[in-house]
C-alpha cells in the first residue's frame, strides 16, 4: 500500500515563495493498493489537491478510470477541489462519494449545495447524474470492504465479524470473495469541534499493512479507547498537527486541530510505527514547519521516552518510534506504508 499526498495544507490553499516544499493544496490524499479494482483511484477528501490529482490521471481514461472519494467531513478545505477537477465534468469517469451525515448533509446534499448559483456557475445536475452517493450513518458500527474484482461495499460490523469468525467469504456484487484478498476500511469519530468528522483506517489484508488518516482532529480529550483501538499498531498514521504548542495554548484551543506534542503522544500510546504530520497551517512557511513543528514532535518523543510515569500509566514498555519516523507530509510526495 502506498499513500500519495495531493494536498497537505489545512484551512485554505496558499501559494507563496516560502512554502514551495510543503506546497499549498488543501486536503486530498490518495490510497494506492493492489486490493483496489483496476483503474479505481481511492481518494480521501477533495480539497484543492484534487485538481492536480484529477489532471494527473486523465491519460488513464478509457482504462476503467473511476474515482472513489471518502470524505472525512465537508469543510470547504476538504471539498472545494471537486468543483474544478477535470474528472468531475467528464462523462466517461464515474465517481462514488462516501461520507458522514452532518446537519442533514451527506455527500449528495453537499454537492447539490456547492454546485449552485450564486456560488458556482454549473448546476449540480450537470455532474450528479454520473455520481453515486453513500451517506454513512453510524459509521462506527459499519465497515467498508474492497476487493479487486468485487469492488466496494459497506457492511454492518456485526455482520462482518460473523462472516469473519465463521471463516465465510464476503458477499460483494452478488458474488463471494475471500477476505484474505480484501482491504477493509474502518471508521471512527475524530474530535473536530461541532463537525461530524471521520478518521479512516485502511487495513490491507494480503500484506497486513495498516494506514490511518486522521485530519481535523484535536487532542484535548486525550486518547479515547475508541481512537486507541483505531490507531493501534498502524504502520503509518497521517494526522493533524496544525498548530505549534504556543499558538495552540494562546489562540487556537478548541479550533478542532492538533499539535505535534499531542499527535506524538497518541502515536506512542497506540504503538504506531510512523507518523506523518498534515493539515499545515496556511501561515506556516517551510522553515517554520521544518524548524518548529517537526522539532516539537521530535522533542515530544524525547520527553515521552524519559517520562517513566507516562510509560507506566499508558502501559508503554518500549517506544518504537525513532526521530526519523516522524515527518512532515509534503504535496506530491508518495509514502510506502
Ligand atoms: Zn480542514
Ligand atoms: Zn475541518
């Protein structure tokens, strides 16, 4: 499994000479896996990074090119790229949109809202006819299953667990497939102010690799049991670390975003193997990210290593994360999970 970053910026897109390395596209990540049906591009969110992602794959048109979009939530920085990405308007490229329901809005209602005068010149009907929408209510008791031939399905967690314990095959598109050939996607609630926000956990069964994406998450509530399970033993956790500790304490507490210290603590408690920092603040230029945000994460790791009380309280015998295992996510970079 690989993860490609199309947009790692938070809140609003930027472009300036001091932010070349990290880039300025808002949230859009791609999950690349052998478990996906051929031609299917699996994206998390469609911030402005979805525009270059859309251009990039146009050459694959006619080879089954299709987009599956998983939405964490519907703040502008996570949806707006959909309005100007080429695949949105190309009839031959089908799209499936999955996401939570928030204030009565699922993916369909969101598209109908943003593709409308006076906000946008093209009416939603022009694009929705080729889109399939899946609003995932109760996402904590559902699970998504993906198979290279069977495609995507959302199953009830109990139903899934029963099939699993009985060693039965998974029914997808009226056929049955071995779970050992699937990727499963678990969902949990991130702590993002008043928004309903999903964190996605991708478990590639054939390789055993696990990737967790948790942007737009604030760590004030500590590490909940649910999130601890959700993050546990991930090979890669990409997580929101928008604010340095001082800014967080002085200005942005309660804004629904994380800090390097908070995310490292969560990663250590959950035995995560690597941490990618994302949702960079629009005001954080490259040198700030590299000389302040990342060093704060490394310093947090150092503090936690020498804090015996923390290790005892959280049952952490051995901290497996090294300084090199924590990094900044940059636009257009690709990471092996
Ligand atoms: Zn955001
Ligand atoms: Zn948000």
